[in-house]
C-alpha cells in the first residue's frame, strides 16, 4: 500500500514539474496548454491505450493521481482538449462513465497551481452532473 501511495505522490510531482516546464514554454512561445482531469479510476490503462492512438493524440502525457488521471496537452487550447475527449469517448463507447474537467492556458490560468486547481474544481462539478461524458471547460 505504501508503495502505491509513493507512486501516486511521485506521479503528482512529475505532473507538476512537467506542467511547469510546458507552461514556461507556452508563455515564451505564446502557445496554448491544456490539462484534463478525469475521475477515471480503474480504466486508466484502457483510456490511455485509446488516447495514444493516431486518431486521438500520441503526444499527450498521462499521470495517475490519487483519485483519477491527469492528461497534459501541450500546444492545445480548450476546444482542442474537448475534441480529443469526444474522440476518446466515441472509441470507448457507452460502457464507461467518464467525467472531465479542463483548464487551459492562457484563458483560465497563468500558473501551474491555478491550472491544476481549476481543472480539479471543474472535474468535481462534472462528477455531480447526471450524464456520462460530462466535460466542464468553463466556470
């Protein structure tokens, strides 16, 4: 159990470090950056396999978190993140009840901490919604 907790903490540290690096690049080169949080516990492997196909996005980074998954999407605005989510949902089919929270630079936040906080808050809102595949991008 302690090993798994350590792995989750390490994953969060890796996410924060890579997010900071990508955010610095996005600021320097005036590009977009999005992060998706999903409460997908237990289907991370299936979702990652679907996501990493040519039809969706090979370049994104996945991170196992305490209660779900974070997906870091460099050079992607909020609309691009939603397009990728919709493609993933189409491939996975109706058997999975996934909810998503999306935060994007520069529109939603300017810092690593704020991007993570906003994406998490939006995921919590999506998890309260009644329908499968709910994505909260604003609010």
